[in-house]
C-alpha cells in the first residue's frame, strides 16, 4: 500500500509540473505600472514574443522578486 502511495505521489507531482510549465513555461501577465514604490527598474527591456509588447523589467531589492511592466511609450529614455 505504501508503494502505491509513493508512485501515486510521484505521478501527481509530474502532472503538476507539466501543468505549470507546459507551452513555454509559467506566464505572468504584464503590469501597467510597477507593483510598489520600492521597486526599481533593472534596465532590462524586451519584446514579449506572444503579444509583441515592449516590457521593462522591475525588481524589488528587498525580496529579489521581478515584475514585467509595459513600457510607457510617452516617456523618453
């Protein structure tokens, strides 16, 4: 019975990983503005291949978390 439970757990884990990372990986939706006042632009910018939008990468220095924010086309760099 324990062997069955271990195999069922492994199978469930594989399915869960597949669901999260299928079709190109985990996708976050881009934001219109940085998530908070302590966030900083990383200087990275890229074009999202799926939407064609230009996104800036922002990060929170305290946690290291990253966010993808639509580039403000009105602002000159």
